[in-house]
C-alpha cells in the first residue's frame, strides 16, 4: 500500500496532487478535480478457540515472525463478512471448521509495514474438519494459557497479556 505523499498524480484526472488540510487532516488531493485520497485501514481477523485440549494456535511458516506462534488469522477481503473471513482463515490454516460465537477483542496497532492496522479477534468453536497445517501454517498445536509458545505479533501478545478475559 502506498504511503501518504507517495502518489504524484490524480487517478481521476491526471492532475498533480498536493497535500493540504481536508476534512480536518492533512490529506493528498487534487486541486483540479477535487478528488481526495483517504487511507483506509487494513483489517485482519482471527479466531480464538479454547477447548479442553487448550488454545488452538498455528506456527508461522513465512516471514514476518517465521516459526513463532499465533492464533489462526489473516486479512479480510473488502466484500467479506468479518465472521466468515475468520472462519475461512481458520479452515485454511488448520483444516478445522470453526463457528464464530462472538467478538473477543479488537486491537489497533501495526507490527510491520505490510501488516494490519486493526485485528478483530473472534471467539469460536470447532464444529468439524481434521487438523492439518496449511497455507501460512507450518504446524498446528493446542497450548495451555500458562504454557504458551513464543508468540508472533503484538496483537497476539496483547490478547494474552493485556486484554480482559472473556468467557
């Protein structure tokens, strides 16, 4: 995603962009046609599944944070329902079919340039499937809250250290 000030020309009319106060904030825009560039957040979704076996986690097989552990998660598509996106990501990474039961936590923050700006953590339960690490996952495991592996992402760390406990 391009950063503020990286675009030179207007995608609507081809005019040269400037940066000026627009709607109470410095924003890129086109003085010729009035187009304004709004930077929308990048949203990720995640499932928090806890059972008698522990908390379902995946080990990342790709950078960033390769080999560290996190909850099943990924980016949501623009036209996708966040709950269905979380269920999809869980299935893609673990082979398990999950059913979202509610919102657990919402985290705002960015770990790296290509990361999400916002993570929606959903409580979920397993309703089917067979465990199989796939997609971004190198391994799938169940961990007790007092014996978590090395965690990837500040959002995951936040969920386990700062977020209030949800039933």
